[in-house]
């Protein structure tokens, strides 16, 4: 598809307008199915968090929402409940639940989390507006594509750069607005204003500060989805926004290569641990060492983690919630050492009541190591050293992870992840039904999938 001498902004508008499901390769279609199932798994887990409970209390149980739910034509399912909510509120709650456990997918090309930002919103809108699964999948792919391209303008380490580290919520607002413009076959004018209005209203929030503090807001992912949806509606109704940053700067990337070949979703990584991606390398290194060593707390004298600078910053010393744990390599390693588990241990809040966890944490030290730094990125890999009380030193270096682009998960891997993490509150039979629909999504309506995302799975 030729794009001539158009400006970067108009190239993106054309891409959003012309993209169709029929042009997606089997590889891309298979990957979007993986991302859909993985996002649903993340939302199932995230629904149990305090963050999700607070969101539901404010946006589902308050009287303001009950007024809007009188119009069933504008209400969407709140995943893993037996309730519906006014569509914008449902988008907000479903997106927030999808990122609450920090086990949602991420773009290998940057730090953004496209799945939680795009998939719940597109599926919720498609449920209400009776939009086909094919169109929904295509819109999701566009969201992933734009999450990559826009990030290069809005995060400071990108090649174009921006003075403030905006985080995923900012990119998510713009990307979702673009996805929705495609979903509804909008013309150029509305596509342009969707991009402009969503940038005008995108949420702020500094990602680097989120890493240091471990707040529930994380990267404002849910709020970004909420804003993106409303920005699209405003643009559709004639509202205009400020000039997009894309209109004022030149993107160094090849549009044909990165947008039309959909590198973003192809290279999206899937997480095994409910933790910031930067913490996954020491966790994987520990598990690899544990294959041939017992590594019990009473045997360990000290642990050294040598990794890139941004990972060293994951050292929240006294987390007040699981978000803080997810941003703390010492706490995560301590849970793994004591319980051989990260994910359910956080849901059960074990870190709050076990004094041995803090004993283990005191043994762990983090060090910056230039070997693991990367240009235009946050770094990758680590070396883990475990010093045992008997004088033995164990060492493991990790540079790749299960679920990344070089070692990708398939749909069955995600099904297993779903069952392993949700077995205490979702029946395997129900997960299998979800898997069967997603695996053959082109043959089903979006509503067929949403009907399975209900509460009390083990009773069904």
C-alpha cells in the first residue's frame, strides 16, 4: 500500500482508515487471539484486587451509575461480575482490572501495555454495538500498532522524545481513539480529531514516579481507556482538539515496515509473573537455579541482583499494597523463595502477615550493571548470584524470557496460564469454553465470549 509523500500525521490517518481484517496475516490473527485470552486472564486475576473493588464501588455501585443503567442499550458487562454498567464505566473497570495484577501483556518495542488499554474497551464497545469479532480484532491490532508509533513521540527515551514520561495511559487514550475510529469506519475528519482530542485530554502521570511508589494508578491505564473512548465520541460529534504532536515532528520509523506489517503485536510479550517486566529476569534466574538446588531461606546467606538501572529502581521498601510488591524485586524474590509462588501469594496478601518475608528481603541487594543496558530502551536481562551459608556461590545470567518474541507463548500456553492462575475461582470447564471461542473467534459474535465472563464460574 503506497503512502507517497504524505505527512506523518496523514500517513497514520490513512493507515487507520484503510486497515481491514482481510489484510491481516494468519500470524497476526493468531497473536491477537493470544492477546485477547491473556488479557481476559489478567482481568480475572485483577478483579480480586483492592484496586478493582474500589473501582467497582465508585463506578458500579454508586447511584450515579444506576441512573445510566436504565438504558440497557448503552450498558456493557463488567467482567467477572453479574452486572452491567454504563459503557464508559464498564470500559474503565474492565481496563483497570486487566492491569491491576501487572500480568497483562507489553510491547517489546517499548514499555507500553497495549492489551489492558485496548482489548477491554474494544470488546465492550463491540458487545454493546453488536460489532463483528473480525472488525473487533482488526481494531485491536491498530491499537497495538499506534501504541508503538505514538510512544516514540510521548516518552523521553524515544528517538523523537517528549519532556515528560507520560506512561501507558497517555498512549492508550490516543491509540484507543484511533482503534474506535477504525471500528466505526469513520472518515478522515473524525479520525484526525479523534487523535487530536484524545491527545488534548490524555491523562498525565509520571511513569518513573509510579515505579518508585507502587501506586494503584500505575500508568493510568484504565483512565486512558476511559478518556480515549470519550474523546472519540466527542470527535464524532464535532468536538475539536489541539494540534497533535504527531503533526509537528518527524517519526524516524518506516511506516510500511512497522505499521503495515504490524510489528507491535507480533513482538508483544506475555508475562508469567504478576510483576513489572523489569523484575522478571531475576525471578526467571532464580527459578532456573532452583531446578537443581533447594534454595531455602535458611540455606541462603545473601542474594545479589545485577541488572539495568531501571530495574534496580524496583525496590519499594515497604509496600502498602500489591502494586508496591509488583514494583519491588526484593519482595517478589522473597515470595518466590518462601512460597515458590508470586501470583496467588499477592492475591492472598501473604506479604502483609509473614515476618519471614522481611527477613529474606534484608539478604537481597540490587546493583546496576552496564552489561544489561540497551539504547532506546530500559534494558534487558540480569545476573543473579546466590551466596549460600556453606560458602557455595550460585550464579545465573538471564537475557531472554519465556513469552517474549524470541520464545513466544501459543494459545495453549495462555490457556494453561489461565487455569494455573485462576483455578481457585474459575472452573477449568469454563476456561476451556472461553479458549474454544477465542481460538475460533471469527466464527463467533463478541457477545458469545462476553457471556462467559461472569461471576461464580465454579458454580456454572
